[in-house]
């Protein structure tokens, strides 16, 4: 668990941090759509595609994991509320 805390502290997954990641990929998209990929990277187009496919796969898996855990957390909260065991506010 300590390793996970360390990793999270080293990276910014706030709205601002995720917006920066999105902006980088959006800029890559803009350059690629204008045929200017070489202005963004020295990588071959096939390598960029490979990276993007890996990013897409990982993002989709992350969504599935978040959904799976969010469901179990919500189910726990719903069960607790049904039992009348609400925390004091």
C-alpha cells in the first residue's frame, strides 16, 4: 500500500493533471490530422500508433477497474444505509 501512495504522490491525477495529459494527446491529434506528425515527434508513425493503442487499452482497462470498484463501494454504502447505520454528520 505504501508503494501505491508513493506513486500517486509523484503524479498529478487531479483535474489539472488529467487536463494536461488530454491536451498533449489533443495536440498530437491536431498535428496528425494536418499531416504534421513529424513536428510532434521523431518516432515513426507506426510507433506512435503502437503507443496510442497501448494508451487506449490501458485507459479502457482503468475505466473498467474504476467502475468495478465504484460499484462495490456503492453497494457497501447502500447496504450500510439500508441497515440504518449512517455516520453522524
